[in-house]
């Protein structure tokens, strides 16, 4: 059972295992730990980490140092319930939120705010006291760097907010707070919220004159030092004290916010109206805790916004969330809660005009209809005057755009307009409106929601069908609710029956149809599309033709056949497209299916988008493949269709990053090509993608891909395509029995797999030669000659490699053949021929600029030298190879060469040098599945082993 680990950041950075403190390391090590913990399980890129640790000026070798820190941190956490994972070029520390004091502090602060709004002042005070008790210093004490300093400021702001809220709660429960507030005002003289709180405390203590002096002192300070007047909240407190507002001495919630006799024209002398118009809350509301916390925080920040937007696609649950939160926080708006359906995306009525909406709002607030002026501006001004000084919640549901909403926003703090819309209403955000965008549910929440509908017994009995339903609905809450309701009403229907009906997104649209448009998924999506202009709707249909995976701007431009990305911005604002990163996008499965139905009405538009997308992915992948493996024979591609964009990475490192980011899209492109019957595209994609899969050692994926590619090439009758597929499949299968990059490998255990691999390679040679592709055949012979297992016939290796050299005069190919031949001689115990052949391989590369090939050949020379007893020469070769791999940013082989260098030092009897180099190698390979890393851990634990490549 793993040990429980806890962390402290609200003071010195510390950590405990099962209650016993363990050293957290050097200041830089603590900085890394703190940053990973503050990112709360999110992936942090290595560049971002380096910039934070070294203030944007990382030293030379910073990446290696960073890996060393991560390796040490993993060692500290080994055996605990916390782990550091390597994810997409960065790291993430996975641990329970409750194990980090910052998370506990923020949860208690949120709890205190929530209880305070619910009038549970005792509970609020207890939560806030517990939150502040977690602090043991200034936060991140002793951690260097600008990042830590900025985070320290942020944490101190939260601490100050907690202190202020605690004192306000104490004041409302009759506590004595004047002395502490006086000290806080002296420490934070420009904080108007604290000054206003002190004024209220003094007033309640019967010290009205002192309260006025506190205001005047603050006004003088702001004018003299900043040239500013006091803000609205401070001025409001001053005015209330001057008129002896009775609300200042009331502690009961809801009694201090109303104003009578001082309202806007049309309300004077009339009884105060407190509307309560919220629609019924859902008793079964589920999830959205993060978004509820976001909305809670709107009420507690200094200078709280007067408007907030909840956006998201149709059916994602915007209105349910807004109504649920409004009911939970109705007490924070004692002067009323208004509800207006703006009908921005309505299937029966046109959008509500803001003129008409203002009439409804003003009448609801007690303004007589004969006092409502004509004209939008006049009505908006009267509305703002009417709610000034009050605490009113205005829920504006289903807004169409910013123009419809803008006249309906309060003008002063205290009141809040909460808006829901399928549009992101970016124009409002520019002017200070808070915003949150609702995404669909993740698998866990979607499954839990369905479980609530159908009961845990049915879910537990068939978790596979549950997962299939969640996948088919793509986590859209409306779709999940429709499925859940139908299953609940049909207790005898097994989940598997529904799952089988939902095998594709298009079938989901059919199955989840309904006579009520409000719950018909196709109808709900259509309302969003109705508002699009023709060009944007055409773009949506073209994007739906892309492979079913997230895509970037070049892929989008290719599908649309134009450079202008305005349509993407429009679709994102309309919540029909999700922006997952900078120029990174994704289509919800059901949106894709609906747009696909629209696209089917114009086959020419759809087919053009598919053709350009295929040209983009294949052409870009081919460019990246050539950079990753210059010696690989490139595809013979025709010119891409007009509008298709080809990405050309600048170097091998950039190509590797590109493949890592687009692997999912390329695999989805294979599925699209298969579905469209584009067999030549299938094997071309397989040829390009497999280069990356081989390099990253995703052998199972590579084998599956090559089988698909081979079948496609055979269907198309393309001989070279068949040869390429046989070659790739043979290499991938051969890894299991000894085939791979230069050097000896662990023998396999399956004679059938070895025979199948060799058969595929031999067929590839035959097909290439039948087409006159001698160089391509030579490359396959190099692979065939790399076998070194118990099933190889005597002399086959030598014959294959020598035949490869005869077929092609290409230096890189001949060098690789000689390189593998040198390793073969070494395994036979022929050191003389092994050394001569290894040197010949290097000599052959002298006329090329293939740095990686030179690095591999140099490393192989080192292995041969070490086996021949030339230890000093071997060490030089290994170090040279490691440097070259490092310059190429090939961390895997850099680590392997350093590990081999460690072996050379060990053979020479220099244990200290061996340990140091092996630690350096492990820092590069730690966190990967590379077996070299496991061997290094054993060696660093004082076990002895042979060279890395022969281990």
C-alpha cells in the first residue's frame, strides 16, 4: 500500500511521508516542486519550467538539469500516492488535492464564502479560521525566482481576502474587530474594501465621527498620492454613515441592501418590489463544481463585476447551471432576482428586443408603466438608476449577441447580470464582463450522470455498454439526459441495446430525435447554425470533413481552401467549434455529424475538403519523415490540390514535435481514407506515420497500421505501395525478434513472428526489384541483414548486407550496412573485421551531412572498441556520439551513448566517473519505458552489467 504524502507551500516548501517530514531538496528543487503542485495536476511544459526556475535565462544544459531535478523528485515520491508523469513534452504531478495546503486553503475559503452567503455565519467563521491557520509564513518561503515571487503575491492576495472576509463575518456576529482592522488599514492604506469595513465597524461601535475621519484620511491619501477619488463602494459607505443608514447596524442577512424613498423616478413613494422570478431549480442538478466555484468567487472579489457570461454549445447545460447557482445564492441579492428569456436561439420566436426586455425588467422592479420612457437609451438609463444602490440578480438567459445584452447590464456594483449564450460574447469580455465556457462532461462525470438516471445496479452490471453510450453522446449533458430518461422509463431494456443503437454520431442524432424540439438534438444544433452566414456555414461543413480528431490552423485552412480564419473565430464564438489551444480546434462529435449531414447536400464541397485535407496531412507528414529519417526513401507525391497547405518543419527536432502533436490526427486520417475508399492515401499515410511510430517504439500501433496499409495497397494494385507496406510490417514485426537500428538486440522468443517478419521483408525486396527500385530494395536488405537471432541461417546476415552495398552507391545506405556488418562481426568474436568495418562505415559518411547517421556509427564503433579491449578509444567514441545526439535533441540515443560511456568507465576501473555518467544518462531516460533506464537504475544500485546495447 502506498504511503500518504502531504505538501506545504503556505510558508517554507515542505513535504511529509506518512507524517514524517522528508527534505524537499535544494531551492531550485523546491521551486520545481512548488510549480508542479500549483499547477494542480496540469501538464507544465519543460520550457515553462525552465523559464520559471531560471527567470527566462536558463543556463546551458538547463534541460538536463531539469530532468535531474525531476528524477530526484520521483525518487522522493517513490512508493507514495503522488507521482510525476511525463506528458507531451512536459511534466505533471498527480496527487490528491487535499494533500496540498494551498488547495485546502482555497477550498476552505470558498466554503467560508458559500456559508456566509447562506447566512451560516458561525460555519463561515469556522471555515475561514481553519483556512488562515494553514499559513506558516509568506508562502513559498526561500524559493527563488520571479515565478515564485509572483505566486507569493497571488497567495498573499488570497490570504488578505480571507482575513478581510473573516473580520467582516466577525463584525456581523458582534465581534470586536476595530483594533485589527485599524492595523490592516495602516498596512494596506490603498485597500478601499478594508477601509470601508473599518468605517462600518467604527459606526457600529458608536464612533460615527471616527468613521468619517477614516474616510476623509483615505480620500486625502488617494488624492495626494495617486490623484484619484475614492471608489463607488467607499463613497457609498461614507454616504450611508452620513445619513445614519439603519442597515449599517443590522446583522440579519438581507436587511441592509434595500433602499426606499431614494430610488429612481417612478419608484419614489412606492413600496419596494423584490421580484423572485427564477425558474424552478433542478432537484437532480449534477456536477459543474468548478464552474459553481467560479460563480461564487464573483461575489467576493474587490470591485466585483456587474456582469458574467456562461457560454457553451447547445445542450451543454448553461441555463441549468445559471438557474441552480442563482437559487443557491438568492440570499446574496436581497432586493430581487429577475429572469428574462432573451430567445437568442429559439425555435419558435424571434430574439427578444432589448427595448421590450427593459420594459419587462422595469415593471418587475416596481416602475409604473406610464413612467417607462420611450427609446432604448432612456429606458436603459432608468434601469441603471433603479438598481443603483440595490443588490439585484438579473438572469439573462439564451442571449443572441452582445448588442442584445449590453443595455440590460447594471451600471454599479452590488447587482449582477448573469448571462447565458451559445455565443461567447467576446465584445462584453473586453469591457470587464467575467466569463466561463462550459465544456461537455468528461467520461467520469458523464458516467456518473447516467448512473443517477438509470441506477447503479444497471450500470455496474454492464460498464462496457455504459462507456459506449458515454462515448456515443460525447459527454453532451442534454444527450445524456435524453438517453438516461428513456432508460429510466424502460427498466427492462438493457444498456447494451441502447449502446448498439448509438454506434455512430449520426445514429445518435436519429435515436435521440424527439417531437419536442427542445430536447431533439438535431433541432438544438440547427438553431445554432441558423444564425450563421452562408460562408461560415460552408466552412463548418468543410471542417466536418476533416479526420475525426482535433486539428490546427493549417489543417483548417486546407479543408476550407483559404487562408482567412475569420470563420473559425465566428464558429468558436457560436460554440460550434472548440478552441483547445493557440490555433488548435476540435469539433464536438454531434456537431460534426450534423454538419456532415449538411455537407452531404453538396458533395463537391465535401469531397474538395477531404482531398485538400488528405494532401495536407500526407504532404506534411512526408516532409517531417524526410527530416526524421533522411535515409528513408520519400514518397512520390503529386502536387497538392490548390488550397492545401504543406507544413515543413525546420529540422528533425521540430519534425518529432510535429508528429507527436499530430499523431492522433494522422491515425484519424487513416480511418477517414478507409471510410472514403482512398486506398492509396491509406498506405501513404501508413508509410509516413510509421516512421514516427517506429522511432517512438509504438510497435503494436505500427504493426496494426501496416496491416491496414498493406491491405489497402493490395486492393489498389499499387506495387510500390505493397512493397513499402511489406517493408514496414517486416521491420515492426522484426523488432520482436532482433531487427531494428544498428547494434545487437535481445533475441525474440517466437519463431513464427521471426519467420513472418523475414517473409515480409523478402517480399518487399522482390517487389521493389520488379519495379526497378534498387536503392529501396537495398534498404530492405539492410533491415533483413540486421537480424541476429537464433532463427537466422548461417551467412544470411553477411549476404544480405553485402548485397545491399552492391545494389546502391548511396553513402548513407552503405554506411548503415557496414555499421550493421561491424556489429555482426563483433557478435561472431571477429574483433579485427569488426573494427575495420566500423571505421569503414564512418569513412563512408564523411561525404554526407547526415549527423545522426554519423552519431550512430560512432556509437557502434565505441561498442566494437569496448568489446576489443580498446577502452580509452571506446570512451572517446561514446562521448562524441552522445554530444552529437544531444545536438540533434535525440534524448533516447544520447542517453544510450552516455550509458555506454558509463560502461567504459566501469571497465577502466573508474567507478565514480561511471556513476556520474550513468546518473546523467538516467536523467535523460527517466520517466520513459526504455529498458536502458531500468538497467541504469540497477547499475546505480551497485549491480554490475554489460554494455547497454548488449544488455
